[in-house]
């Protein structure tokens, strides 16, 4: 397997591989991904108390940095306390015998995946890369860095902005005063992970648009014509992510997503210009 991995470096050689050879090579990449995630999980396990108390449960603390920062930003913009979030006194509970252990294991595993993400994507890219032609390869220079950068930026945005808003809203929402919000650790983590990881994936939008523009599937003109639909979709997504009733919290999520779309338009326009310059050279 190792020999086949180093031997098949070009698309022509890759095309001659049998289905079994493809599976064998894929197995090698998956194995290395599993090892990387396991190493990341071990590192997370060593620092598990810090990760769980200060990171995972961070948004449940009144002194979480986001609460003070966003509040000060709102006041500096003469919005008063519109961006300020109320304090929370949250206590989680576990209603299952192995609930805390299973959640501990899940947190360590997800943390390992996040830590190993650049290497995991590198393995995925190493498997896909030989099947691309020269035109496609030229449009993917630095893809590993940019995918990782956008992923971690999105994760940070989801953790520092989206998660605090969602937690604060759900904590203070009550059908009636006699109904108390007492969450389980399972439900808390089940809410946190999609918000954080989903934001990491959402921030891949500029890179996806850039690649699609490179291979000619979208243009900047198309993206500009569809911007009104994009705004509606972004507002809907922001409303789902931040279910709070105030427009300010929804805009806090919608504006960065809209900015990503605008950046995508500029990237597509750059690709269109390069393509037009090449066409002039050939004409």
C-alpha cells in the first residue's frame, strides 16, 4: 500500500488504478486521519478539565468575554444596552448513569477532530488531487491553508458570537414563571456542537464560490443577480441560529454571513477578469 501511495502521483497513473486500488489507497488516507484524530483526542484528554470548564462551558459563565465585548460595542455605537445580554446562572444535570462519561468521550473526540482538521483535510486533498486536471489544480493553490483558516475562523465566530446568543436566549425563555429551565449536559452539547461546527462549515462559502468560478460553474454577474435571494436565505439562517426575538442579535450573525457572500462576489469577479484577459491573449 505504501508503494502504491508514493507511485501514483499523476492523474494519468491514477486513472489506471483499479477500483480495489482506489479503495486500498482510500483506506490508507482514512487510517492516517483516524490516527491524527486519536492524537488530537489524547492531547484534548490531557487538558480535558480546561477544555470542558473554560471552553465548552465558557458561554455559561457570566464573565465570558463575549458578553462584555459585545455590550461595549453596542454602547459605543449609541445602541444603549441593545447588544447586552442578561447574566445567566446555569446548572447542568445528567439524568443517565453513563451520561457524563459519554459526553466526556464525545467532547474529547470532537476536540481531537477540530485539532486535527488541517491534517484530515490534507489527507482528503491528497486522495482527490491526482484526479484533477491542470486547470483545476491551478485554481486550488493554498487550498489547505485557506480551508483550515476559514474553518477555524468560523468555529471561533460560532463559539464567541452565535453560541452565547443562543444559550442566553434559551436560558431566559419561559412559557411560564413556574417552568424552570434545567438543562441536561446532553442537550447542552447537542446544541453547542452544531452551532460551532456549522459555523465553521458556513465560512467555507468564499472558497467554494471561488472554486466554482474557476471551473466556470458560476460568475460574478450571476452572484450579483441572485444577491436578493442570498440576503433572504442569510436572514432565515440567522433567524434559525439566533432564535432571539430582537433584530439586533440576528443582524450580528447575518452581517458576517452577508460579508462572506460579498467577498465571494469579488473573488468570482477576479476569476472572471483573469479569464477575460486570457481570452484577449488568445484572440
